[in-house]
């Protein structure tokens, strides 16, 4: 070994597998799945990445696409409310967090009488 050659240790990586970088096609698939309301666990399995990778690198994008999907669903719900009202109600309750509004009406009088002591 010559004097100017130095032995260097191999570069250390962090723990775990290296992060997978998603292709533009995979990002488009991820966007569509988020719009369709898929869970992060499902998206990570389909794309072959860890949930930590999704959380760390793509969470803002996932939240944005999920919100866009809910906006589209609300528009679809308005359109289908005349032709398929049961489906519109079902989607609203299950995907959009909507609830039935029940109004309670009170009729009659309420009178408060002091208690009688005997």
C-alpha cells in the first residue's frame, strides 16, 4: 500500500431500508388512491413503500388529494340527490361525515310548581 492511499471505511447508512423514490406514474396512482379515499396503509402496500416513507415524504400531498376527492364527492352527491337519494345519503354519512339533522319541537306548556311540604 502506498503512503498517499488511505483506507476508508464504507459510508454508514441509517437504519432500515433506503427510502424508495416514487416514479411520476406511482405518484399519479397515489394521488388517485388518495382522492378515492384509500387508507394510507392500502396506498403504501400497493406502492411497495413503508407507511413511514409516506408519512415523512408525502403526507401533505396525500391530505390535499384526499380533500380534493371529498370536494368532488360533494359535487357528485348534489347531482345524484335527485336520481339516487339513498346513495347520496349513504355516501354523505360514510365518506363525508355528514349526519341527519333532527329538529325537536316542544308543544304545550311547562309549569313549575313549588314543592308542597306536609
